[in-house]
C-alpha cells in the first residue's frame, strides 16, 4: 500500500508537539467529501444489516429504543473498508506521526441515535487489552465522524495529558445491562476538554488517554469509524499472537458446544 502523504496532510512540527504533550490531536480537513461518502456507504450497509438481525450485547437500549449501536472489527465484516482512501490516509498519517511503520490493529464503528444518543463513559482504550499490552506503547487511534459533530452532537471529550502510562481503575456500572462498557475512576473530570469537529476531520488519541463522549441531543445521527494503527509485531510476538488466537478460538468453540448441549437437554 502507498504510504506517502501530500505535504498538506502530513503532521506538522506543532502537531507532533501537541500529540506528545496532550495525547490527542484534532486533524481537521484530513479527508475529502468523496472519501467520507465511500466509507460511509460501507458502514451504513453493515449497520443496516446489524439492525435487521436484532439487538445484541453491543446495542444500548433506553425505554425500548436504540440509543447506541456498535460493530467491532468492522473491516473483518466488510474487507472493502481497508481499500478506502480514509484507511490509506490514516495508515500513512499514523506512520508519519509515530515515525515508524505501522499496521492495522483494530477498528469499530459506533452510531449514536439522533436526539437520544447515549454518551460514552470515561475510559482508556488500553483497559480492554488483556493479551498484548506491549502493543499500546507505539499506537494511534483515529476517531472519524461521517458528518459534522457539534458540541451537542455527541462530541468527544478528553483529559489532556492523561496518557502518561497510568492505568486508572475501571468499574462496571451496577445494574447496567451493557457490562462490557465500564467507567474509569480516580481522576479530575473538571480538566475535561470538549472537541467538536467538522466532517472531513479526525481526532487522534493515545490508547492510554482518558476519553469519553457526550450524548447526541442533536437532530443528526452521529456515526464514527474508529481505526487503530500500531507498530508491527516482531516475529516472536506474532508467533505468540497466533498461539493466543488458537487458544481463544478453542475456548469459543468449547463454550459454543456447551451451550448447544444445554439446549438439547429437555
């Protein structure tokens, strides 16, 4: 894949300094309207198919209405996403920002319903990593909205400079049915900064950075594609990763078999 960027889209020295100091970097005007349209069409197809199949653990309901829905490993469900201009631009920008080659690590899409879209609680992305914590040192996460996101449209919120390697405690909300979502504790929320951004822009953040989003009380659906790029695994790290994948696959298969057997018992 071509990893070059036009000079106008490369991180500037000020961008590099902001990234290092704050742990997040707004990048307005990174994509053209046609780039957004290309990705949005593919994401809309995935979300429509998900909605048609019914709710799951990644659907948040309130009074019987969907307020937030999410699809993880989006590019595995729709491989054409990796061929989009947005993917190419993010990969090249991440390599320029980190000063090293990078590879795709993860992605997901989140849609907040217009008018009633629920916000996302404070968290660190690194909290969700249980097997490969070393991959979170040289890594960048892109938050890419498909339309303008004003303050009341579910804008992102950050705690500047909270990416110093501290792992904050995360707690499950008592009584919540979305138990894979958690809330970080033990920090000063008064330091939070809201970051609205226009269509065509992205916000980059470090995986240790505390971040959240407000509720979408606007009249526009808020859809965001989140892309993660990281320093490539070494040969030994890749072997360990493949072994972990086999182990996780066996556990999933074993769990599925148990559920199947239980269903057969009268």
